[in-house]
C-alpha cells in the first residue's frame, strides 16, 4: 500500500473522529434513530458471532465448535465466571473433537 493512501486514510479517520464533538451540538438525532442504531449494532454483533461459529472460511466449521459456543452461551446465561465460560467451551469442543465429532 502506498504511503499517500495510508496518509489519506489516517487524515480521514482523524477528521471523522473530530467531527463528532464539533457537530454534536448542531445536529439533533431523534430518539427513535438512536434506539435503531443501538439495535443495529446488536444485530451486527450477533450476526458476526453466528457467522464465526458456523463457518470456517467458506465451509462448515463442524458441530464441535457449535456445541462449544452453545455451552459458553448457557454458562453466560447462568452467570458463570468468565474463566469457567472459556474453559467450559474449550473443553466441550475438545472432548467432542477427541470423540470424532467434527
């Protein structure tokens, strides 16, 4: 990538971030739009999580990964500590893979 492209992207990023505080008092965003943006961010994160769970590149990731994520979701729902969530998900996926479940 050329240096001028990197400089242009850096300048654009800086301008975009600086525009927020400068324009905040002049632009009124309706509460309905704010709620919609919050829901859109949530939907985007859920879609990303599902995509990364189910697919590995362009093929199916396997049932062991899906089961590991489901175990993690149940543990989060039961308010388990974060370390237990990670270890539980990894252990369940590893056991399923050791048993031959792809």
